[in-house]
C-alpha cells in the first residue's frame, strides 16, 4: 500500500524540465512535476498504439476484470491519493472533496466495468438482419482540467479502456501530480502500455495530442475557448471528440419553494469544491416574493461552513486551486460591487495571507447582466438575482451561449417539470443541483460541448459503431 511519500517518490520526475508544485492553501512546496515535451508525447502514443491490438484482443470480460482490479488498487491506496489530491488541488480531505473524489474514481471505474453493452440486433425480419457492434477506436487522447483532476481523468480513462482502446492522458499543468499518482496506482495492475500519462503544457503537449493523426478520439474537459481550438486542431484527421466545456448554470427558485428547506442544497449546489465545479450553480434567480427569505437562510447556512487548509479534518471548503482563478473571482466580485450590488457575505479576501483563499461570498440585488452573472466565476461567489416574471427569468436562464446544467426549485413537481422542459441545458435538476451518477448521461448543450459521458452512452462514445448486415 502506498503512503503519501511513497506515491510522491514514485512519480518524481526523472530529469528533464520540471515545475514547482505548491499547496494552494499554504504556498508550501510539495514537490516537482515533470513538464514533458512533444517527443515524450510521441513516445507515449507509440506505446499506446503498440499495446492496443492485444488489449482489444483480450476481450470484454478480461478488460472488465482488469478494470475491477484497477478500482481495487485505487481503493487500497485511497488515503494516500486523497492526501496528495488535497495538497495539490487544495480541496479538503472531508466533505464532498478529496476522499469523496477518490471514492468517485472507484465508483466510476466499477460502473464502466459493470455496464453491459451487448451486440444490438437492430432488425431481424423478412427485410433482413442487422446487428450493431461496438469496436475499439484505437488510441484515445484524454485532456483533463484542474478542478476534479482525478475523477474527470477517470471519466475519460475507464470507459475508453473498457471498450478496448488504449489511452494517453494529459493532465492540467497545475494538477499533474494527482493524475500521475492515479495512473501509477492503476498501472500496478493494468498491462504495460495500456494507460499512459504525459504531463506538459496544454498549448504544447495538449495541442500536439489533438493534432495527432494517430489519436482516434479526444476526450476533453476544460474551457470553451480551448475546446473550440481542439475542434480546429483535430479537424484534418476527423478525430472523434467528446467536449465537456465551460458552464454558467442557472437555478430558478419558484415562489412556492420553501426557503429554509432548500438552503442547504442550494449552498452545496453553488459551493461544492469551493465553486470550482463545471456543473455548479453559478447564478441563482429567486422570485421576489421569497427573495429575502432565501437569501437569509442561505447566508445563515453558508457562514457556518468551515473553509481552510485541506489537511485539517474540520474543513469542507478550501482555497482556489491557482492564483489566476482567485484573480478572476476577485475581479468579478469587484465588478458587482462597483455596479452597486450588495455583498451580503464575504467578498473581502485577505490578499496578504498565505494561499488562494477567497471567502464564501453571496451577492444580492445584482443586475442580471452584471459580469458576475454572465461570466463563469468558477469560485465561491454566488450572485442571487431577483425576478418577478417567469417568462423573463426563463429568458435570462437561456440567454447565455453555454448550457451545461440548470435547476428548478419548487414544492410543486409538476410546475417544476414544466419549467425544466424549457431550460436549455444538458441536465436540469429539480430541488438539487450538480449531483452526478455514473449511469446517468452527463454533458453539455450549446457551447458547453457535445457528446455524453457515463453509462451506456458513455461507453458508446468511446467506441466505433459497426453494423453487420445480412
Ligand atoms: P482549460 O481549458 O484551460 O484547460 C483544460 C486542459 O486543456 C488542461 O489540461 C490544459 O493544459 C489543456 N489545454 C490548454 N490549452 C490547450 C490546447 N491548445 N490544446 C489542447 N489542450 C490544451 O480549462 P481549466 O481552466 O483547466 O478548467 C476550467 C474550465 O473547465 C471551466 O470552464 C469549467 O467549466 C470547465 N469544466 C467543464 C467540465 C464539464 O464536464 N463540462 C468539467 C470540469 C471543468
């Protein structure tokens, strides 16, 4: 079983360029991450391409067994992985954070292994017979972000391996160690060459991965602008793409909702992972008749949720993972203040303190077109917008170019469903926001991307459909 120190030692760079990795809560140096180059990427693609035919030839059941053993390995090393994740990403061990994320890696790997995808008989009658088979694509190139670095990498890796592909993954620059450690643990049981990781700059190694004619499918999770670049880079090779891009999820609280009853779920919808979550509640629209009550209950709940250093067991909110994201949140809250919005909680960071802590912030009486509302803040600052007219608020919720998640909050399910049907998003939750399940397809509408992950849809997304007719 690995410890935090043995994990770090196992993934330590062996020469070459490196970058310092600092704990975003304390600024303490925790280690060095490799900054690999395109030659290292090409070597990893060679390895993955060489390993792919025999991995595919093993057959479905053998790959399922390997995935289950990889899940066992993650589970056995969960504490060391969670500690490394906490120190590098900043998220606390407890709450829906580091231990939860490592547990998610186990659950998603097991589900990718357990989900059946048999040959489908499409027609079998006097007109003929046609079957749908799902073949491996080849080598999958995966590119993951820094907010849920292990779990999102697993979302890309596990279904790809299950379907007989091999994988080259490029982690985000600021959370490379987490993914290197995860891959190291999985590779204790997987056959050599099946799962490969190359840590390097996005615009160098990531860009080369997306241009490579030897990559059959790109699984990308990250920002919308980078996603658009990947569409262009991969076009000459007609590379298959799943793009999980940025979001700016709206939540609509209808007048019949119970403010006290929904406060806790509203809070975690917005502030899970300290707001650094793609499908977090990022703009909350509340009906005028209950606006003050919702704000009161939300602030009461929020002000008691402990934020601090990830390794201290009592904390459930942490710092921003990097200073660039801290600066974005800070700029957006300042823009709201300057425009006359009210900061009813937080909003006043200590710029000189160690780490990237931005306090839990709730902003009210804000214009629906303020930057804090229409830009993705990706941090712990929630704008709450007052509305009176349902048609208007549905228009506001739908007016942005992105559409990842959304939510409707009401005591009347039928009414909530009516509103939900009109929201432009990959998922609309009723009386909660952001909960994911490994069997329930997840992905974006509009410029939040295309393709779906998880469950049967997710397996099909990393396979080549092949009809056998006759
Ligand atoms: P980012 O787009 O800056 O980086 C994501 C990854 O892409 C990193 O590994 C990075 O190195 C790489 N990259 C950068 N430039 C590249 C290029 N030219 N070619 C190829 N790869 C390149 O995003 P981020 O800041 O790490 O993540 C935050 C964003 O991700 C937010 O917008 C968030 O909403 C989004 N996100 C979406 C989902 C989802 O499921 N839809 C999940 C998590 C995060």
